[in-house]
DNA sequence: AACTTTGATGATATTGGATATCAATTGACA
DNA sequence: TGTCAATTGATATCCAATATCATCAAAGTT
């Protein structure tokens, strides 16, 4: 049971938290749906299949904890709820999102070409950057045809 | 009464909308507080000073309309509400935000150096980019000292 | 293995930002 | 000035997210 090479139980212990069945089950669901951007309610739906006694509040709490220990990222696509995805490894930073304003589909951009820009900003503004979130809005190829 | 060189009343008319006292007052407040990132409730507070009969629902509706006609941008700093700022002119695209994870202060990065990156993405993913939102998280100079 | 401590859980009430409703009002154009 | 559709204010409502609290279960400890 490890995430990004780190032991899951150890990550929790560092925060004084316990490894529970429910937390394990939520992590499983996130792994099984990597590449998707699940809302808390959606995670709840999937987790209930293998852990029917779990409560919605627990999923909310779990997702919040997972964000704190930095194994997931919170996403906001302006659809009325927060969505989540597994964090990528430390080294390769992370990807960006392309959001089609016509069909609302969200795609991933695997590259992360902000290194140069970040360095410029760090120097000019004396601001130590630890993370970034980038969204590009526009029209996807499919919608462009129509 | 114009925004970014466009006539405000004309912008509204194109959408079949009327120029009302309330909409004028909200725009005034946004102009008087440019550089800030006001929430709807905050806008409501300021507008009421000069237009005490205005209702909160109207501010919510107005802000939504202003976003549709692209004279303001919606911001999300994960503080439980949406915030807004006047859009910059079309040509110089817009700025980014630096968010200090220690003191939660939000600063502006005036440059927009994503042109090159956008072109790469447009070609590789066949996606026509019309806008972007970029947030950098980290530690500001003040918090770095402590 | 039973005990103990303390964090975690599930059910549910509550919060709070945002939206829907609707009668009354007002801007825009003839 | 009259007409009509868009707009407004007040308020009810929605719903994602959080708070509450009694019960439960990890993970040490003896």
C-alpha cells in the first residue's frame, strides 16, 4: 500500500492519523479511476460498492486529509463542486488542463513547460514557488469541426 | 461609460440586456476597487453605500452577466466563495496570481509569458486556446523571512 | 490476548454561498 | 406617453460542505 513511492500508513502516521478501512477504500477508488476528475459524491458512489457502510461525511473528511498529505490535488472546473485527482510524483511536477468551452470536456496536457517562467517569477517577485495550477480554456478539435 | 474601450450600454444591448442603475453601480464599484479581488458579498457591501435599495440577488445576477460579456473574470482562491476582477484588455491578455500558502495573500504577476507555451499546446493538441487561468502557490518574501 | 487511549466513523443537523420564484418595477423603443 | 419585455427586491429554496456527537476501531501498552 504505497503512493508515489511513499508508504501510505507512514504518511498518515506522520500526521497522527490512523490507517482505516475507509481511507484504504477511498485510495483504491482513486487509483482505479486515475485520469478522471472525480467529485466527492462520485467517489462516495464508487466506494460504497466495496464498502457499503461508509458515510458521505467520511469521504469528505478523507478527501480533505488526502489533500493535506499531498497525495491528491483539488480541481475546480466551475461546475458547483470540487473534484480530485491523484498527485503526480514530485519530480515531474504536474500536468495542466484543457477545458473546452463548448462541450465542457476536460483534457490533460502532459507536458509541464513552466519551469523557465517560474524561475523568472521567483527572481523578480522574490516568491518561492512550490506548486501551480494552470487551466487553458478554448475549443477542442471535435467542437471546432462542427 | 465604457469598459476596455467598448461602450457599456452597447455591450449589454448585444445580449438583449438593458442598462440599469444597479448594473452601472456594480461596474462603478469594480472600477473603484480595481486591483482587489472582491467577492459578491463584498461588492454588495460597497454598492449598497451608493445604491442602498439594491438586493443581493441582483449583485449575484449582475456579476454573472458581467462574466458572460467578458468584462470581469471569476477567480477561485478556495476560500468558499467566488471572487471577481475586471478583465484586462484583449491585446495584453491577462496576468497571473501568486498565492502565499502561509499568509494567504494574493499578489499579481503582471507579465503574461505563456504565448509560446500556448502555441505549442494549440499545435500538439489541436485545441484553440481563448483564455487561461494560472495560479502559482508558494511562500511570499515577507513570510520567507519569518 | 485483553486493555486503554485516542483518533475515526456514520447519521444527521446545520451552515452558507448561490440560485429559483414571482409580483412589482423600469428601461428602451415606437 | 404608452407598451412590453427585461429587471429588480424579497424571500424561499437548493445543495455542497461542515459541525456535532455518541459509538466504534486502530495501534500501542501491559
